[in-house]
C-alpha cells in the first residue's frame, strides 16, 4: 500500500513541525515514509528566485518548480513501489500549489506545457491537508524565522493561504486544519487524518450530511470562493455486496473518471471507502444502458475551516456534506444555507438509494 499525502498552506502554518511529527509517528508504526521537499525552497536556497537580483519571471520560476517536483515525485514513487513495507509519500506542497502564484492564463500555459489538467493533478494525491497560516487569525504569532527562503508579510501570507486553499478546492479528499485549536491539537488532527486514509487503526469514513431546504445562492457566492463540479454517476454492486460507484466529474470542461468502492461496517453505519482513477473507456464499458445516471451539481467551498460540499441533484434534492477534520468540534452551518435535518445516519439519502429511486429499482 502506498498513500500519497500533500501538506500545504500559507507561510507559518506549522508544516515543518507537522512533517517531522508525521514522519516520526508513522515510521514508529512500521511505515516507510518518504518526504518530497518543497521545490520552491530548494530553488530559492540555490539562489534561483523570482525576486531580487537576476530574478526569474514568475512563470519561469514556476516551470522550474514543476521540473524539480516531477523528478522528486517520480523518485519517491519508484522507491516506494520497490519497498515491501506499506509506504507514505509526504509532499511538502503539491504541484497544484503553483496555481496560487499565477494568473489563470499563465497557469494554463504551464499545465498545457506538461500535458496536465487540474483533475489529473488532483488524482496524483490521496489526501490533501491544508494547514491554515497563523496570519489568517492569529497574526501576533506570525514569524518567518524558521524558513529563510520566505519573505512574505503577514498580509501577503494570508492572501497566499487563501489562494493556495482555493487552488485545491474540488479535491475529493481535502482537509482544512485551522488555528481554532491548540497547535498540538492541530498537528494531532493532521496525524489522525493520515490514519484514516491509511486505514490505521480502522478504515472508516465519517461525514456529516444535512438535507437542505433552501440556499441563498447570491450570499453563498458572495461569501465563499469555491468550485462548481458537474458529477454524473451510476451505481452497482459486486459479488461481495460492496457498492461500486462509477463517477464522471466535469470541472471547467475537464473530464475525469473514477471508481469508488464502499463497504458497510457495523460501527455506527460508517463505511470503508476506497477509490481509484479509471479511463473514460472503463467508465463507459460498464455503463448500464437501461439505467439513467444520477446527475448533480456540486459546489465545494470552505467556511470557518471546514470543507463543505453542496450537492444539488437533478431531481431536486439538496444535500450538504461536511468533511469533519476535528471529530469532536461543533460544526457551524453557513448562514446562507437552511438545513431541514441531519441525515448522516439515514440510508434513504445515500446516493445509491437516490439512484435506485430514480430508476425505480426495488430497495
């Protein structure tokens, strides 16, 4: 097993400490942990900079980041594949981070040059942990003394944090860890998220879900900076009664495909979930011609350090899904969304049952 995990966030978010703690924690548990360092810091420490004397243009600097990152990521993956142990590849920022430093035109130039799309970059990583900079809400703690390659003011750090987070919005497994807990708890929450994605100590998926009665879309778009996805999926079962979800996702006219496998457990209706990317051909080869796909628009956004997904189904259902990052923390429902009731443990509102209802399949 290889799990690929990105740690990202604005300057002075605790990434360095988190990296050290994660390596120590999981090496003690028998994992091989490979750390892919931040390419920008390597370059700046070499004297290759987008500022100062002999500065590179920003787009040329980001291309060099891509060059180095791709080589380092390939090296880590090859080494992990040759290991007999379970492995974690820990990335000090992922390739999508460059998007925060570029305008949309230059970003498209770079990913087209390397023959990538946003979705293919998302699919490279199993989990993305965004650590909020303290400049966001605890500016008095902001310092750059632990990284001489950084020069940002607190205001610049806050903007970079927000731009970086927005670059990752839409990733299916994004966790946002804020500063509303102690720093030690923040690090422990990051470690716990990795335990969940590795299946240690137990591989469960826990989400909060609410049936939504009303959305003030004008206020939602005014107060959030999110991403809209169009999702089409069909659902079957295998011989073990596991739920198989074949999903097509369209983001900015960019299509990606995956299969999600969900297995029920006896623990509070929680579920083991695994997934992998598939080809367009595999998606359509398994397409049930006598069934109508389940279609929905998903708006992904961040609000008060929680990651929300608002699904509007083509049959009218609206469901708000919250990826919890602190299992004991009270969830603040955004004021522009009116919820009817908590349906977290109500199987009637699972996608599979909505799909069966749509297609008049006996449940």
